[in-house]
C-alpha cells in the first residue's frame, strides 16, 4: 500500500455549533467535499460530543465513508484542559497533519521550534479585532486585547501554513502577523448547490419589496447604517419596502433597533432571527435585494449566496467585498447613506437594472466553489505531510 495513504489528517470540527456560524458552515462544506473527493488520506474529525458527531456526519454526508473516523473531545478549543487533551489525542492517534478551521490550535502540540512532529494548518478568516478593535468593542478578543494579540502571533509563528478566504485577508495576515506570503494560501469560500433561484418574488404579487440582511450585529457589520439607508429609501425615495434582518439576536448591540425606532421605521423592520439552511435559502430567493454595507469582511459569503439565488446585491467597497462581488453588484462606500439608498432604489424600481444584476450575479457565483476550496486544502495537506 502506498505509504501516503496511511497518513492521517485531523480536521477540528469543534467549531460546528447548534446554530451554524460562517465558520461552522465552512467546516461542514470542507468535510463534505473531502468525503466526495476521497484521496490519499485518512481523516480524524474532532467533535465535542455524540450529538455533534451525528449532526456533522449527517450534514457532511460522511456516513459509511471508510476513510473518515470521529473522536469526541469534550472541551472547547480555548480551554486549558482542551489544549492539552487535544495535543495528547493527536499524538495517540498518529496524526500527521492537524487542521483547525478557525484560528485557535492546541499550542502544546506545536512548539515554536520547527519542524513539528505533527504539521499544523490553520484558517484565519479575518483579523478584525486586531486591525479594527473599534469594530468589536464588546467582544472578548477586544476586551482582552493583549492576550488575543499575543495568541495570534503565537499561532502564526507555530502554524506550518495559514489558509484564508480572500486576498484582502491575506494582506492583513502578512501586515499584522508577519506571516510570509509563501506560507499563506487563499482558498475562497464557495456556494452549495442548494442555493439557486426560486420562483416568482412575493413582491411581484403586489406586496412590499424586501431588502434582506444576513449576518451578525457586530459594529463592523454596520447594521445601524443599513437601517439609516433603509429609512432614507422608504421616507425620501418613496419605495414601499421592508427590511428583513436574519441572524441570531445579540443583546450587546441594540443600536440597529434603536435606530429603527428613532427614524420611525421600526414597523417596517422584521427581525427573523436564526434560520436553518432551508429557511435561509428561501429568504434569499424571496428577497428583492441583499444589502451588506459592512466596514470590514474577511470574505462576505451572503453576497455569493444571494447572487446564487438570483437576488441582486448592494454591498460596500470595504476589504474583501469587491473581490467577492466583482462587477455583479452595486458597490458603495459603507457610510454613503445617500449613495446606498439610491442604489437600492434603482434595484427595487428599475426592472432592467434588477435583471442585469441578477444575471451578472448568477455568473459571478459560479466562479466560487467549495470543491475548489477543498482542493486547495488537499494540496496543503499533501505539502505538509510530504
């Protein structure tokens, strides 16, 4: 048997929580593609417990895959006990390459001196608390900023390779962590096949137009700014519309709701909360436009998901978003309230402009695939284990 076939790659899936975040979705899609590709490695998938194991196995389609096995590690990636338990598990299971799909790794397994007995690959999706701590004022990473900064530098020093989703994020990793470009691989996110155009938009039957937002409420997302844009759209632009906000509520950041009440549009704002995959696809399909006016994004997956569903996009020109959107979206400065309102008004009232963006978005979304992202990771596994 080819000795390469005996090498084991551990993929840390403890980032898959009950409410899927972008990192949880990335982890599931990566595992799904690795399972479909097959290849020369055996995989050890780390999960928190049996319930998460069943979920990951089902959602990633890994049941019956002979080259996949699971290990339950009942500690979070940040806990001290978890750090040592993970390092011990990797040694005991003869792991050649460890891959964390988020920035934290079990540091005891990877001393500063290289080469390590086990190679380390780590995803760094963004460096928002480091580059713009003002955008995450209430996050633990910002409240304990010296610890976070020191930790990120330690991880960057010890990782054999770093993967990220955009050239913008790569530039930040080089500038702020000093990682050589040769050790960074850009592997953009993709769009799952379930994201596709639906039928007729509900607004075509005489209802209000729907402006959709998908994401968190952190200040870098600029959600209060989007509410201001929406208020201008309906009060000065005269557009009959509603703003649908999808994402888990966060009591730390009440500003968007306060802005809606102050500007008199609270009755036009719908807080949909967290939605599962099927519900999320449907709201993308039903929306007349997606608006993402972030001041920073490591990637910006909602832009691609909306495009794949045939929904026009208005997004900001910040960080990675121009890379993801290309020429298939209306792009504005994140704080240009008048410009963003005008762009949304064009999309919602000009059928030709909406059709143009819809067609361009469908083509743009085709350029991104989870298969390509997984193939990049496979290349990194191979290089690390050689």
